[in-house]
C-alpha cells in the first residue's frame, strides 16, 4: 500500500538557491532510504511539495517537513492512500515554476474520489514535461533516484 501527501507553504526569508539545492539533495538521500519519491515546486515565495511512498516512510518524511525551518504556514492539500506512484522517477526533484502554477495547485480540488482527482491531474500535467524520456541515460539515472 502507498500513501501520498501534498502541501503548500511559505518559504522562509533569505533562502539562497544554494541552500534550496542542499535541501533537495538531503531530501533525496533520505527519501531513497525510506522509499519515498516526490517533487518540490518552487515559485520564489512558496513551496508546493508532493511526496508518495509506503506509510512508514512517508510519516518519517512528513516529520522532517513539519520540523523544517525553511518554510512556515504549511497547508496540507492531500493526504490519502494511492494505488500507484505518480512520480516514480525522483527521490526528490526541484522544479522552478511561477506563482500562478503554485496558486493553481493550492486552489485545485484535491478531495474528489472518482476516477481522478483534479488537483492530482493538474500536478502530473505540470510535472510530465520534466519526466525522463524512456531509453535515455537521464531516464535511467532519474529512475534510480539520482535526478
């Protein structure tokens, strides 16, 4: 069984690009150990993060998220069981995006229980252009969690 968690938060003042890259690198290393995959979208003022994995691994990641001083005002938008991974390619990746994209994800409908969740469809649509192309060296590295 897998579980997914997504949230938005406000970046702490003064976070450098170098510090953000360290966060992503450390998160990727930790996530590989607990079998969690995910993506961090950054718009310069806010984060939107989606993570997925086994419940125990995801709980460990959620504790790290809540304990982080890199952000504040965490607003969960999704916390539910899933049948398959949406972003199996990355232990963690950082994607720079605009404020409109993050606002769209925050305001999307995440509580549908039909054939699809509109917020999830929107997130996957945003991430899809960043997915590795099958058969390339980059895809092999990304699938191994080195992206």
